[in-house]
């Protein structure tokens, strides 16, 4: 999250300049209605006839109400006055104080405004729509706000566009405040993607797959046994396999299956790590939305430096957990295959399928209209990196780029363990050096979170490229990924017995490293002017510290030394939630948008418990409920189709292939975080779970 509210301070003296504060105090509802709206009807420039007519009717009604009914009590209100004008006045944003807590957005009553639906005598309909008026300094070059100090909602005719309203305001030179109305917006003007043919094509495809899954699931659950009396259902037949690959019943059953999860030799904690990391991602993004939308931000700034709040501002480490898990599983499974069939794994065909399966498991994503090719090639973290169509897709690009170069780390292990370890450590060292040089070169902050009161280096430059150079850069994020690869190699190739005393020491070190990474910026978040050296050290070493902590948790648990922690983290109940994480990651931001958008009133910070219960919990629950359907319809179904078409060693999208219904000989066993056909099945090779 970059530079939220970066021009605001933590106290009202920093937040408001006294002249601006006096200006805003002088802005009242009477001024809004009596000074703004009447002047909008007198437009010397051309505009749509419907907009002009609706504004003129509104102006006449307002004039009558304020000059007659309200002041002299002489005018009689007609149906238009009662049905349109009074609700319009009542639904506008109210300047109801809170300026000293950073209140700058005054929401109108959207529901009341949009209920205005009055049929005129000429057959037209007068409808209401909320427009947001931004007050601040105007950039004459862009004709947009250079700095908006206030935003207030006004109900106006829906027949007008935000551009028309803004043009009328600028043309009539409405005298108001020392700062002009620098911009006007509504939902239509803010919408970047309009419904078009592509929208309908995608919708038809989605509903077709969903419908096919429902039909397949219905046949699978209700008619399977009955149909066998009339139709020969040979599940070895490719067509029946394809049909049942889309069965919602069978796929959902597979998601929630916990068979085989307690077998010896499993990497138990990974499911738990994935689920809680995904929850941490959601909570971090909820926190980001909160800081951007809350109407009393200065109250939030008072707790930003608290230790408990820093677990949210440092939610970025959850993504490093995903990278770590991806490295562990890739390495663990690859070395297992290497032991079984070395010649096939390191052959040309083996490496081709290494990439083919990855591309098919991720599939196309981020359907941008203009930059679709960058998304399809997984380079959008470098090209158009400031204009992602869907923000979380940067992770797919970074992860894919690290995966592409992974053979350069795996192949040295085929010569000797020492060679492989030295190459991996060398890449980590080079990544760390590049990280430090980048921080020094641009005087970047030590972390991604920035807020009022946090020190900004006056020499800081190219902050717009921070994401490309640091946060999304595969040569930076690969540190934890490589640690995961080394851990996976260790678990697959070595049997260890860990000394009890050493185990306790290492658990203490792991906890210390992870807490240092998560809470190491406490003083910086409270205003400490951290020197460049320490910013570079924290930024470059915090992620490896986090990765080393995860490494010991994984190693200790795998070799039976995790005690009660391993018991908790290896609980089979985490597995179904973990399998949904990939889909949950893809859709969670849309769910957060929805959860915040249904609160069409002002969002006020009271405590994080309030935010957690009203925003974070609903976002997590809704995300995972939708992920069940999405994974069953698309992720598992496509994974099964790929296995039917290609077979071989492959990385699955999140979920395991569903347990074959009522046919133990076709069941798929889960071992060490991967999917493996049982001995009697005719499927040729293993299918692995894609944890990244």
C-alpha cells in the first residue's frame, strides 16, 4: 500500500490550514442549495436537452421553496416539490462536523436520492443520482483537482453527466470558498469498464460451465445408480470422465475430503500456514480500504503505531509465506520424482511439461481490454505495472517468473547437494545485495506501508516505481522462495532426529526472527527518522528472517519435534480451507469491494474489533463461500481435464482432485501435499497441488 493520505498529518493542525478550516466551517446546507443548484440551470454552453430541462425544473422548485414556502410561508408545494425536491434536499451530504478528526468526505443518502423517480407530464422520468463535488485547488493543465480538501455528495438529475455538471460550474463561476470546485464525479464517471460484447461472452461462458457442473453433479448424486440400469456408464471412457470432471457434487466432496491427511511423512503445517496467510491478506486489504475510506482518519492515525496494529500494516509477509510454501512443495515433489525416474524428469520432455503444466494450472487471467497481452505473458509487474486491471494479479506474474528460472536452482542439485546449496545461497546473497543497492539508490522506505507521521526521506525519488523495483520484483521476492526450495530438498532427501535442547533453541530463534520482521518498524511507524542504512538492512533482511522462521516451523514439525504446535497446525480441518486459497486469493479483493460498497454511509473508526466484525469477518466468510463454487466449477474441473489430456507430473491449481465417487479403486491419495493416484488406478502419474 503506497502513501495513503501522504499530505495529511496526525493532528488537525497538520491536517487543515486555518484558512481552509474557516472556509469549510462557513459552508452550510443553505449555501449549497441556495447558491450552487440554481446557478447550475444557467448554462451558456451546449448540453443535453433532458439535463437542461431537469435542472430548470429543479431550479424553479428550489426558488419557490426557499423564497416562498420556507421563508414567507406563502407558496403551496406541488407534487414535484414533495416527490423530487424535498427528498433531493434531504439526501444531500451534510457538513456535520468532525473536521478536527480529519473528516473530509460527507456522504449523501444514496438510497433516498435514487428512489426519486417522478414521471413528468411529457412522459419523461425525473430520476435522482448522487454526485460527489470535490473542493480544492485546480490544476489548470489537467482540469482536475491538484489537491482536494473536501468532498460532499449532492443529489442531482440522473439525466446529467458528471462532465456536464462540472462544465456548468466552471462556466458560471460560482462564488464559493477560496478554493474552487475542482472536480465532479458519480458512479458512471468513475466506472472504467462498460458492459460490452466481451462482457456478455464471458457471462455466457461462466453460466454455461456453472450449468454444466450443476447437471453433472445432479446426475452424479441423484441418477448415477439408476442410470446404470439403462446406460452403460464406463468411467474409463474419456467422455464420461470429461462429463464427471465438472460434477459440482464430486468436486466439492473432494475439496472437503480429509482422507489420507494423517499419513506419516506429510508436511503437516502447510495447510494451516496457507489458510491463516490468506486471512491475513484479507485483513491487510481491509485495513488498506479502511485507511482510504474512513471519515475520521486522524483517529486511526493515533493507533497506527501501536504494536497490535502493526500486524495489519505488515500483512505483506503473508505473501512471502505463499512464496515459501510454493518453493517447498515444488522442490519436495520434484526431488521425489527425480528419485523415482531421474531420466524422465531431467529430459527435454520433462522440462517442457514442467512449464506446460504450470501455464495450464494458472490459465489466463486478468482480462484487460488494453493490456491483456501483458497479463497473458505474465509480465504485468513490469509492463503497465501501475495500471493493473486486477491488483492481485501481480502475484501471479512474479510467481510465474520465479518458476521459469527455478530449473537453474534445481539442476545443480542433480550434480551434488553442495553444488545446489551453494548456487541457491549465492542467488539469495545477490538478491540481498540488489535489494540494498536499490534502497540506497532511491532512498526508499523500509517497508510498503506509509502513513501520516511516518518519516519520509527528503532524497526519496521514483516512489511510483517502488512496486516494480522492490515489491513486485522477482529478483527481490525470490529470497523466501529459495529458502522454501532448500527446505523441500532437505525434507525429501534427509532423515533427521532433532535434539530436544537444540529444538527449543531453534523455536526461540524462529519466533524472535519472525517477531522482529513483523514488529521491527515500531519506532519508525511512530516517527523515528530511520537512517538509510537501517532502512536498507530491514528491507533486505526482514523477508529472509521471516522465511527462516517458517523454515524451522516446517522442519521441526516434519521430523516430529513440533509438539503441540504441530498438532494444531496439522489438524486435518485446515486442508479444505487451504485447498480453496488460490481461488480465494483471486476473488477476495472483489468481495472486499462489495463489503465496503454496501455501506453507503460514512465509515467511522471506533476500534479495530468493530472493523474486524463488520468488514474483515464478512470478507473472509464470503470469499471462502464463493471460492467453494469457483474452485468446484473451474479450478478442479480444468485440473482434471488437464490430467486426462496430458497426465504426467503437474502442479495443480489449489484443490486436490475429488475422491472418485463410490469406487475405492479410483480414489486419489493425498501424500505430502500432493495428489497421487492409488495403485489400482490407470492414471499414469502423480498430480500435485499448486500451492502458489
